[in-house]
C-alpha cells in the first residue's frame, strides 16, 4: 500500500511540474535471440565435459507500458523523460531444449518447443531521455533510449529444468502518435533491446545427469518488438 501511494505521489508531482504527462499501454509483439553456454557431461567410457554455445530464437507476444514527462513542448524538438516496461510470454522457441546443446558427434535438429513442456517469461524495464520532434502537428515523432534491465525465467515441466537470467543493456524506441481527441491517442512504434552483460543460473539434466549451470555473458540477447498503445495525455 505504501509503494502504491509513493508511486501515485511521484506521478502527481511529475504531472504538476511538467507541461505534458503521457501514460500509455497496449500490445507488444517481440522477436529475439539469446545465447546460452552449457557445460555438458557426456558419458562415453568415462564422463567427458564439453562447453558449447546454443542460440535460441523466440517469438513473444505480451504487454508493454510507458510514461513520458515533457517540461516544455513549445519548441520544434522537446526533451523529456521516459520510463517503460514490457512483460512477455514466449510461445515459439526455435530449439528442442534451450538448456541442452548437442554433445560432440551427435547431430541435432532445431524443433518447435511444446508449450505443455515449457514456459518462458521475460520482463524488461528501462528509463532514459525522450526526444519529441514536433514538425508534424498531428503526428509527433518520438525517439527514446536509455539503460535497460531484463529478467527472464524458463522452466521445463517435463524434466524440471530451470533457467534464471538477469541482463543489463540498452533500449531504444521510435514511435509516432495519432490523436483521437485532445487527450486520447494511439501510439505505434518499434522497440529494440541489446543486452551488454548478463548473469545466468539454472539446473538442467542432459542424458539424465542433473547439472547446475551458472555463467556470465556479454552481448547474449538482442530483441525487437512492434507495439501499439492506447494513451492518455495530461496537460
């Protein structure tokens, strides 16, 4: 309750001290690729450990939200602040199992992962400057960018494999708005995320052997999304 009151107080203060305050939310359709490095134990005559990379592509529809503040909108280019977030559940994964890569001498074919066996969720949060280009009265253009953090969790219900992912990177938005009324508007845009650093931890069981997985990565997740929002403008 205290956190909710603090959030409402923050929004109220920001709207009082800004010439324009925007709040929007809607659908988000994301496609991306992330990389996992696995240390696989393969049992020949004796256990052999090998480390390989596995690239996983995914399609993840979900919801996204954004808040923008602009202290001044009377100039051709206005500088403001944006806070954004999205939540997605992956429904298509181009890999038979994102926790296991093929051991040496065994050929693997990418498959569509069954939803009944696994669910993967992804949340990202970003904040940064927002540039508004007012050259077109009815179609203002927005360019946003800034630091972004990503949380991802995956669980294979069939084998009890898990993966927790935390990444730090950069987000970028390009968007335009179409006014429905003085305050109500539609927003269309593209969002991209590039993760620079990540920390991954999980448990996987290739060939029946349960292994703990922990790794630090660089540039291991890139994704892009098309979004459509319904927004409300406070002036």
